[in-house]
C-alpha cells in the first residue's frame, strides 16, 4: 500500500488526490491537507444575490481538454455551459472600441481590422503596418520580455493597447516582464518561422486563436463554465475520494522532513502526517517554506516567482440596466484606471441571463498596484462604479455587491520562467525523490493547466 499526502486543496491538489484514488494503484491511501477552512483554492463559489456565483476562477478555455474531461468523469458533463459570446471591448482614450478580430493574444494578424477598430492612432497604425517589412534580427530561441518583443515588431501602441490588457486579464502582470515563451507560446512558435510575425501568426491563427482570450474557432465557444458554479466541481471531486481518504481543512503544513524512504509533514497544530509520497500543490512562497530543509536550490528558484494580487467585485443591478454588447471590457494600464477588466456576466453566460437582474463581475489589481487590497469594501465598490460610469455610462445604483480579495493570487511567468521551472524540478528529482510539485506556479495558470499538473504529479509518483 502507498500513502500519498497532497498538501494544498486547490484544483491541482484535489485533481491529484482524485486521480490517485481512481487511476492509481489499488490500495493507494490519500491524505489531502489544506490550510484554509474550505477546499478549492482559487475556485470559490458564493451566493451572490441569491444565486451561486464564482468570485474566483470562473471559466476555462475550451481548446484545452483536461478540465473538461475531468468534469465529465465527475458526472457533471450535463452542467457544462458555453459562453454565448467572447467579444470584448477595450477602453482606450475614454472610448470603448472592439477588440480587432483575428488577434492572437493581442498580436495582429491583419492590418485592416486594426484600421476599422480605431484602437490605434494613425501613427500607431502606420507603425504596425511596417511589421512585414522589418528584418528579423532576434534569436527565436531566446526568451525575451513579451511587451518589448511586440513593441519592436509592431510598435508601442500595439503593446500597450492590445497585448497588455489581454495579458493583464490572465496574469495581472507587466507585459514587458512576462516571458514570450511561457506566457505567449503560440506567438513564440510563430516567431520561430522567421520572416514577418504578422504573416506567421495569420498562418497559425486557426490553431491558436482560441488562446487569444477565448476567441472562438470554427464556431466553437472560447469559454465554458459549470452551471451552479465551479465550486460544485470541487465538491463532487472531494465526494469521489471516498471514505478511505483523509481530507483535513484548517491543517496548515509548516515544513517537511524525511522519514526513512518516505516523508513526514509537520502541521501547525504540532501533529505530523507520515506518507510514502508527497505532492506540494501550494503557491510558490508556501512551497518554498515547506522545502527549506529539503532542497535549498529549489527554494531559491521558487523565491524568484513573483505574485500579483487580485480583487473581484461582484455586482447586481435592476433588470433593464443597459450594458454594451459583448462579454465585457478590458482596460489597458495606460488608462490609469482602477479596474483592469469587467465581465457582463448576464450577457456572457446563458444560465446567468436566466436570473432576475443584471449581473457583473469586475476585477482590479496588478503586479505593481495592490491599492485595492488596502481599501475597504465601500471604497472598492465606489472606485469600480466610478469607472463603470465613465466607461459605459452606468449610473444605476447596484442592488447587491460583494468584494473578494485574493492576495498573492497570480504567479508571474516572467522572462526565464520555463528554465526556472526546469531547474526546480531537476533539483527536486535529486534532492527529494518521492516528491512532486503542482499548481499554477509552473506550467499554466488556467484551470486546465492546473488540473493537468495535478494529474501528472500523481501519475509520476504512483507509476
């Protein structure tokens, strides 16, 4: 019998535990530990205005199969809901403008849609149109800052007005520091073609477009979610662990130590859990603290992964409240606004549209701006309403609001991230056999990537 200890009850940890029970060797015993009073990590479904509403992660991109496949195996496939629209607008120079169609993570694949959108100034448009004529002097194998890379090819306006707001919605980061290879793999692959990046992206657009913030391919919806909230996925998975698994919340691990060929996990209440294998599905800073006596090399590398905060503001308004067409709004950092994004939930999701009232979900916070964490709820709501008033003319008072703060929520995939992750895993393979790491800090921040990391970690240790 093998005893697997999973530290961290987010989607990576829960999927790892579930995989061990259902797909691991017969007799595998699972212990799942989490420091919080609830499981789910960044998945958090609350009752907002009388209905379930996701105030953490709220959707996944349909191009990636791992989370969808897991949801279906959990017996929740009939609850999967496709977004009615993935169209977004950009708030630029005080006006709302449609995101040009055909972009890949904000990188243009044609000039005419840019011209029609009005997103760029005349000078910015002329600079972007020069891209096919520019020589390619960069090394396609070298990792570089994504913002600086796009500015060299298309100019600063494309970087600031298209690429940055799209990536801020994913990482809340600084595009100049984010890794081309880790944060924009479709673009990095196209860059390897040499010649014009615009033309290379156009050739690859059909394959890569869904990565471009959910733009649909061949009629397939870009985003999906689960009716009843993503928290129901976590609940069903935990139920599926069965009576043989130990699930402990409010159980914070403080350090690890060796126990023969296995592991001893020390908890903050003075107790210990002993097992043969360990998966650390915790944020980078927590993982570093747990490994301090195990792998100094991995700890040093984990310390270089920075995290951004996020604040989610859920709002309800009276029925008949008017919003722009589409699924929501993105706000470039150059606008100097409080909000970085807003989702018109009642227009994006058919199951939310069925509810009384009009429902929105706004977000604030960036890697270089934690202001929203320090404001009280009333101030956060007031700042969000001010932006909504200026952007879309929304002056109606909300009937319901909820503010949820996420500290150290989003790992930053900055230049050199892939090499850093490789060094972490190499150090652990040498220093800590029988231990694996999983979660958003490594191979992707979305639900599919986190789910896959949990499945892969469990499969690796239980092979």
